[in-house]
């Protein structure tokens, strides 16, 4: 019974990426948790792998602590060699195979090269390229470049942007990677095809310089098919006059689609006039076909007012599992509201729902420092599969002096490296 409970707890931790799994393995070296480790290795549970990065280091650490390391490795390499899919699951398998290769397994290394070339020539040239380069440095990069060139020979419409070269150059300033490829290109048609394609793409990018962000450029996107009219980075380029002009244009708008785009703008740039026009939109019917209400609520997060708080309490009590109205509390939070957030977090059923909630929870508690954040944030911490937001939660708990001893112990072994460094 104890082992069964530990196994369940360990897998729950592996799925989320918390250090509790490693602590369980360290404390129970004679128990067999290979089933749970394999399950976590074969499926990538990271909410956003592109943003968070690979968990292979963490999973390899768990494998290294298992009493059945050889069996786990064999199972993973078999799955890696036979997988017919190319997605984040296969990327995780690739990174694990790289770890086995770096630990001295020649068959794992051979598999990495074989699988990379096979997938790259099919349609997935990015899966495993970092692993190949980590394995063999310059030689690995040349193999990746040649393989991409081979793909370009068979598919003349294929475009290469050279990002992998620029990344390698940044990490290896003593090597002029463009010169290295040029030197070998005379004797390798695939390298020649690759470097020619990269240079052509670089020249094409220079032809189209970036347009400055202004009232006119944002309004143009609002009136176009663009979904996102303004990015947080672009918002920094707007002048006060630009923002006022956009606010004036919003007040004349009646189309619901364009109104949503205006609200997207004012969710990252504070609306310069009285907020009641936005409150009216937030109180409109929440349609499944658009996100107008959601972004109107985000725009209201800059403002405090009794009418906004009354509207928030109306929409958040009784607490819903996921609510588009949570951001109303960012500037209208009061002691006792933690009970509302606790109830919402408790009713949250899975990692995806937790991720929908965590953005608002973080905004609320970044704006309202209070030790009462402890329970709501811990409830989400226990359900999130996102390392980036887990880091936000840990930092908020630490800032409010309510970081538990349990989480303190886990931090050292978290899957997300920035979390491990918090108390280092």
C-alpha cells in the first residue's frame, strides 16, 4: 500500500516536473518505480515545451536513481527508434537518447544520427538538431547543415533561415561557422545548397525592414485580418498621442471583432480615458465565438472602482472552475478574496485548466502582496505542468515569506533549471 501511494505521488510529480519525484527516488532506492519513470519519459507532459525547454535532464536524473536503469534505457531507445510520429513526445525521446549517447552508449549515438536524418529528409528538420550539435559540436552542426541541404536538393521550395548557425555562432564565438561551411561547400553539394539557401533568405529579410509601431500601424492591423494588433514589445514604441488616438478610434467602433482587437491593445497599454466604456463591454454576453469579454476584463485590470469590484464578486461567487473575470481582482482585490481563489483552484480539474487560471492568479498577487496568497498559489502549484509559471509561484511565495518547507526541499531538484537556482 505504501509503495502504491508513493508510486502515485512520484508519477504526479514527474508529470508536473517538480522535485518531489527525485526526493522520493532518493529516499527509496530499493523500490521499483520503473513503470512510472518510463511512462513520464514516453509522453511529454510539459505544458509548453517550446517555451520551457526539454525536461530530459530531469528525467535522466530520475532514470539514474532507478534500480532498473538498463531496462528503462532499453525501453526508451526502442520507442525512440520505432516512433512514427514527430512531436514533443519524440523530441523528449531524442533528448533522452542524447543523454545515453553522451554517457558512452555508441548504439544510442548511432540511433540519434540515423533518426535525425530520416526525420529531416521527411518533413521534420528541427527535431533532434540541437541534440546532434550537443553530441558532436562543429561536426554535429556540419551533419545537420548537410542533411538540411540534402532536403533542399530534393525540395527546391524548402527555405532555410540559418537560425541554427547563428545560435551556434553565439555559443562558439571562436569558430566562424559560415567560413567553416563555405570551406567544405566546394566538395559537398549538400553544404553548398544549404549555405546558398541561408544567404538568400538573409538577403530577403533585409529587403523588408521592420515597420515602426504607431497609431496608424496598429489601426491598420485592427482593420485587417490580423488577430494580434499589438505585441507587448511593440507597445513600448507607442507615444502618448498614439494611445489617445487609438482610444478615440475605439469609442467610435461598433464592430465586435474590431472591438476585441482594441481590447487586446488596451490589455497591454492602459486605456487613457474613463473606464466605463470598457466595463460595458466586459458586462456584455460572453460569446464562445470571440474573446471580447476576456480582453475587456484584462483592460479593466488597470483600474480600480467600486462598480468593478461589485461586478467581479457577482461573476466570481459562487466560484467557477475557470473564469474569464478573474483579472477584475488585479486592481480590486481585498482581504478575504483568497477564499474565492482557493475555491476556484480547488475546483480546477487538470493542468490545462490550472494554466488558464495561473496567469490571473500571478497578476493578482503581484499587484497585491499578502501572505494570504499561500493556499491559492500552492493549490495551483500542485496541478500545473508548466515550469515557467511554477517559477512565478515560487517567487511570489518567497516574496511573501510563505514558502513551505516541502517546496523548499523540492526546488533543488525541479525540472525547470531557473527554479533550482532560486535558493542556490
